[in-house]
């Protein structure tokens, strides 16, 4: 996939040691989906990851920062423990209450295959460092986060 295919979805910002991501969306859900896509684009070329297996992931947290962290961390843990790569993300339920935020998402991908999926960089962890969750005046959403590599 070329950089053009990700325009409007996410970009990689300058960082000395890790991967600094800015993801965009017309809604919070779309921004979270694009954040997940950016994380897997850091790991491999997502355009080469088939959407053969579907999984449902539910994450709950006390605020949007913890929700973003938990969402990306859940995907990363699933990827590592199941040997999966993901290339499509759809948040189907978003619930906000005074006490918590909860999302349920369908994710599609396939098992890692060394001949098919080029390895870029291994993501060790998601971090809270410099994390931003921001709604802009026009309703657009911007997320920023750092991936520890």
C-alpha cells in the first residue's frame, strides 16, 4: 500500500526512537479504527493481510485515553498470542456512561505467513506518553499515540 492510500486516515510523525502516530476520523469510532490500522501498518504491509478470519473484541475503560490504550493493546496481545495480523477494523458498538467507555469491534485478518507478510517493525507496547484524544471544531477526531518498538 502506498502512503496515498492512508491519506486522511493516519500519518507517522517524527520521533527519535519509537513510532509516533496521528490517526484521524470523522467520528471517534473511525479514528480508533484508523489507529488500529496504523499500528498494523507499522508491523507489516496491511494491504497484503487477507481478511480470512473475523474476531470480535470488546474493551472497556474509565476514559477515552485508557480506551484507546486498551483497544490497541488488546489487538497487539491477540496478534502476538494467536499469530494474527489484522487489516480491517469495524467498531460496531460504542457506549459511554459517566463511569466508563466500552467498545465492541469486528476485526478481520489472517495468520502471519513469512512469505506473504513483510516484517517491518515489531511493536512491543502501546504507551500513554504524548497520547492525545481530541475532537476538532468541525467534528473531526484526532488521536495521537506512541508505539514502543
